């Protein structure tokens, strides 16, 4: 089960409840971020296959860090 976060009609990422990690979709990062920003906020790039890749963070404080990274990429505070 996942909690999905959207921004202006586009999927951002969300919370994977089963694996207990916050993630950003590859499409959102391509359009709004970059690998350096993801690394700065402690997100790790995960590639399962060509169609399934994302940026994730699982440590304590991941939700707050997800929000901070989203604000850095969009300029909008939730």
C-alpha cells in the first residue's frame, strides 16, 4: 500500500507503507530536481529495471526531509 503525493496534477512520489520509505518518482525528479539535490537531502537512487526507478529515503526523519526536498524543488511549502 502506498500514500501518493501529487503536485499540480503530477505524481511526486509518496510513502511506501509496506517498505516504510518515502520516495520521489523519476519523472518528478527529471522535471523538477536533479541527482545533486536528491543526494543533498539523503535520497538514494534505486533502479529495479528500465521502467521502475525512484529516489528513496528510509531513515528517521524521512517524512520531514521529503517535505524539505519538495519545497526546494518547487518553491511551495505544503
